[in-house]
C-alpha cells in the first residue's frame, strides 16, 4: 500500500562502510551478471559445464565485472577488496560446481535472462475472469525431458524456503507461479512449464535447490486472484506475522518495533490488530486468512 498505492519512497542515504565494498543488492546483482555471462559463454563456445575451461571462463568474467564495478563504487581499502573478491570467487566456483553436478548441457539452455513482458507486459488470465499484466526476467530457461524448466538464482540464504512454509509461504512466494504462467502465455511455442526451481548456487546457499513442479503450482493463480481481489476492494490489512516487518522500509510508518512493552518486546499495533480480527473471524481479513493457508500442506 505504501509503495505501490501511495508511492512513498525511502530516502536514498548511502552509508559508507569501512569494512565492506559491495552492499548486498549490488553483490547479488554482480553475481547474477557473472552467472548469465558464464552460461552464455558456454552456450556460444560449446563449453561443458563440468569442464575446467568453463570454470576458468566464469572466473575471468568475474574479474571483468568486478573491475567495472570498482570504478563505479570504489572499495574502502585494498584489503577489503581482496577479501570480498576471494568470497566472490568462492561463490562463482560454487555456481560452476552446481551446474556440473546437475548434469545440464549447453544444448539444453533455451535462454538466460529471458525478458517476460518487457515494454508490453504479458497478460495472464485469472480464474473467474480478468487478467494481470506481468513483466520480468527469468534467470534461465531450460529444456528438459519433462518440459520447460524455469530457474531463478538466489544469492542469499535459503531462509523461508523450508517444508514448513509450503508452496506459497502464506502468499509471500508468487514468483514461481507468475513466471511459469507468464512464460507459457508469451511463448506457446515451448513445451509447457514442467517446474520452476530456485537455485542457491553460492557458498552461503550451499547449492540448495528448491523445486516446484507443475502439479504444485496448478492452483497458484487462484491465490493470485485472492490477492488481486483484496487490492481491488481497497483492503490492505497489515500482516499477521511481525517477522515480515523486520526488513521493511515502512516499519517506522507502521510503528513496528518503535515501542517497547514492559518486558521489552517489540510492539506492532497494526500486526496485533490484524491478528485480533483474524481470530475474531472478522470479514475484512478473511481473504488474508485464506491467503495464509493456501498451499500450506504441500
């Protein structure tokens, strides 16, 4: 509501850190660029992903990207730069290991950074009528024996992707079903999407793979419909889980964590209001209750 409807923006106040070169977002962006460049090079030059030549090329591409990034954002010191480069090289090697282990071949790669929608968003029809318009980029699209596979790289931790979060993590995870349906709408010439996978190809992510096959995503647009109906009705209830608020740009506006109770606990009045209404069965927040439980059993 604050971001998309009111269009409130957090002030851009860069902070200088003496012990870090790249902020998390820039570091993740650099790795994504290297991953794309490396796979593109393998496809163009027919490099096997399990070859030393591929890893050498990927590390060369990292050095080139880092050299350019250093011009735009100078590191605070040479020691910090060397330490972060060592960490980045380890992540690139981890990425190469994951590709080699999964048995992917360059011939199976349909595209990297495939634009979905772009300047003209792709329309995805929703159950019961109407449509949403989507635009984005799929990190990698592969051809498999079962159909088309969409792969999204995550350079952070695997937090929130465990079995207890279910398929949609209480409505917080929609990227997999949205990308699948957008790709099918835009590229009917491809085989239907057999699954969407989140890959964590870094040292921190331990090369984990969280896969969602077509059966698990079959009812995903029903969840999207529920969320769209909430917004269309002008209902923007606060979350019922305060852990959602810890890294939100609008926590100060919602007063999350700004007051302390007698026992020192964080206070979140809006969260508490939503929790109370859900417990009472109040009609305005029942759609949120349905969102939270959608796909929770798988």
